[in-house]
């Protein structure tokens, strides 16, 4: 079985009736980009840049960031790379930022909230990303977006930085896509409104499940309640994908659900365009997709949207 899985690793993910999906990897460091390509990734759907910050004793400079992003761009050699801007706070700390202790860190001062409050952090990172975009196919993505004005503020900083680089004559990709993570229910519910302004969505099920179901993703006591097959989560995913397609945009998923072969028929049926996962899940998911029939998956997804419990959705997918 394992040997036959290897055969799928470097092939496109294609259903028996010929529908292909883009399969990408999640990475945290430039070194992982190499493993991603070897594992069969057609791109990077999530580059978690916070590791660059967490592994340092002081704030990485623009040049240090540029070198890291450029290295990933070059390793991926023209394959798309979605770079997520700093997602710190919540469970991830940065000693040199001395963030205040919070009662509810996951509902607090984190990610885009912190970056918009300290815009020099974001503009430095965006300069580094834009400069690196000259060396490959980079896209930028903002985490923890809960309302449209956060996106507009972040996009305005992006435009300012791009204008500076233009004036300085520094080359960058003028066509770089700018998207958001959908990991807060408010963003999923307003997907139609967002879809007019963003270039793409990437669904972060790890946080989306936590916020939709009010279940702490780190708390083992409530782990049985933490379930991406909960129909409420499935409806939000459906809503986001449909909204993006109506606007001619694409939707990816970079949360853990994308790497679960059991979820594959559902995600295929809902029309998920790009699937980003740990590199070692790629062959299993590509293999699973090869066993699917896309038209049947669409019907399956329609059925799933009628169900009332996670157990029923799992059972429909053949899981327990
Ligand atoms: C997510 O929330 O699903 C996600 C991919 O981001 P992270 O796990 O880094 O919060
Ligand atoms: Mg997240």
C-alpha cells in the first residue's frame, strides 16, 4: 500500500472523472520548502512566518526576512507560495515584544490586530515579501481577519509599501495576489462582501472550528467537541467557496481538515480549489482524490449540508 502511495505523490490530484485540485504544503521554515517539493507539493499554501520571529532573540530585520522569503520563492521555483503575515499572540509568544498577559489570548491581541496596532511591523514585513516576490510566485495573506476594514487597512499599507518600492526602483511582482485567512466565523459569513475585495481566501479550520464551536483548540477536556465535520463548519466552508467562485476568485484550505483523507470527498464536492497540508499527508490525500468521482462528491456534499450532527457527516463519509 505504501509503495503504491508513492506513485501518487508526484502526480496531479485527479478524480476518476478528470477533475484536478491543486495540492500544496504548509511550511514554517525555508528548509521545509525542500521537503514540500519532495513530498509532491505543487506550491506552498501556507508559509507560517511567525517561526522566523519566534526563533530569533530580537525582531528580524527587513533584510533577514527578505532572505528567508526569497529562499522559499527560489526553492519553489515558480510554484505559488502563500506567505502569511505575522500571526503572533494567542498560543504563540514573542519574548522581545513583551505582550501583555491576557485572560483570553485567543480572543485577544493577536495576528492582524497586533500588526495594525504596530503598523511598522507589517510594513517591514510587506516590504520584505514584495522584494522577494521578484524571485518567484509569491502571494500574501493576512491572518485573523474579522472585518472588512482590517483588510482595507492592511491592503492600504501594502499599497503604500509597493509605491515606495516603485519610487526606489526596486523590482517586485506588480500582479501579486493579496488574500485573507478565513478563520473567524464573521469573515465566513461576510464572504460575499470580502470576495469583491480580496484576491483569494484560505480557510483555516484549526481556528475556524475553535471560534465557531467555542471550543479551545488546546484544551483536551473539550477535545471531543472539537470537530471540523460539525455541520455548522461545513456550512461556513460551503459559503466561502461559493462566494469566491461567484466573484471569480479561488478558495484554499490550510487548516488540518485539508490533510484528512476522510474529508476529501466532502471538500472535493464543495469545490475547494487549493488544499494545503503537512507535506507527509500529500500522498494519502492525492491517492484518496484519485479514487473519487467529482460528480458523486457534489451530491455527497449536498447531502452533508442537510445533516444535523458531526457523527452523521462522518458516517456519510464512511468514517466512524
Ligand atoms: C488555522 O487556523 O487553521 C491555521 C492554518 O493557522 P494556525 O494553525 O497557524 O493558527
Ligand atoms: Mg489560525
